[in-house]
C-alpha cells in the first residue's frame, strides 16, 4: 500500500511526465527535440552520478538493461507522436503499461493482484479501446506503435523496480539510468553532425526544460518503488493520461471531446483500482 506522501509524490510525477511529453509533442522537430532532451538527461545523469556515487554492484545489470530498454522507448516514442495527437497516443502508450507492470510484479516479485486489481486491468483495457476507437481514428493513430511503447514502458519499470531495491542508493541508481541517455544525442551527432543541434533558442529551451522535468518525474517514481509495489506505483503514475489530455487541449490546440475525457477518466480509474489494491 502506498503511503500518503508516496501518493502525493507519484501524482506530482504523473503531472510532470505529462508536461514533458507535451513539450516533446509540441516541438517543431520531435526527433531533434528528443535528442536535446536526452543530451540534457545524459549530462545531468553523469553529474548526479559523480555527486551521489555508484549504486551497489548488484544493481548494475538492472541499470544497463534499463538503459537499453529506454533507448528503445525513446525511438518508439518519437514514431508514436508522429502518428497521432498527444491526447490520443499518450493515453494508449501509458495506459497499456500498468497491467503489464502489475503482471510482471506478480510473477517475478510475488506482488499478486486481488479482485480490485483485476477490475482495474479491465477498466484500463476498456478505456484504451474507447480512446483508440474514438471517431474511427484507430488506424490513423497507428495503434501498434503506441502499444509497443506501452510494452517498453512496462519493461523498464519492472527492471527499475528490481534495480532500485538492489542498489542501496536510489539516487545513484537513478543517475546511472539517465547517464545512458547521453548515447542518443551522440548517435544523432555521428549521423548528422552539429547541424542537427542548430535549433531556435525557444525550441532548445523547451527541449532542455523537458529533459529536466523528465528526470525529476522518473526520479520520484524510482524513489517510490523502493518500498511500494511496482504495479501500484505504475498504475498511479498513469493518471498522467488525464493531465496529458488537458495539456494537449490547453497548449497544443487538441480537441478535448466528451468521449476523450470519458476514456481518460476510465483509464485513470482503472489505474487507481490496480494501484490501490
């Protein structure tokens, strides 16, 4: 069971996560924005690692695995946001992960769901279907890419749940994960040269801000997973789908229909059932 302080922190992380996704979705060139965000994450990760120190050796394998899965996640995220609006693709990607995380936690960590958790999985699935099928956009939004992103989210969440518990240093473990992100901008640099990073100051500022927000958001999740069930933390975090819909409407000019609101609320309710069992 999550403590009140953990619930408050994870809800804050949910809002922050939706915020940096909105920044990415609103960028003029999303691949470019993602590269700058990852450069920010990598630099901050290396600096934080020098301050916090290395986590316990038992967690190094988890940190490496998490870094690799995060690279896959980054690539999928860019493709996903080319296929549909933030308010459509984000809930599918994020909403499909809590059930997978809860399943992984049950099988590998003995964090079995009760009836409430099972109901939550059903609600999340219904909400995803509602959102994906809204106004016949199921094919236009490229659902498979959004679902694949959800699988990658679940994979790194479960890996990090085990990793932080073996780390004896949650801050060092968090820093180690983000240090891997430096590889993404280095790949873009090798492929395209410095011209790839020549962007308007406002675009660069948004991307850098998104990187800082992302680090704070996921750092809070890592902290929470030290002592709380992975499925519970993941499910509560996915209330971010509601924040994403509101941010998409407020800042990206996306239409917030009654159907969309209802679908996001069903996903959020399902996440709550999964998390608070």
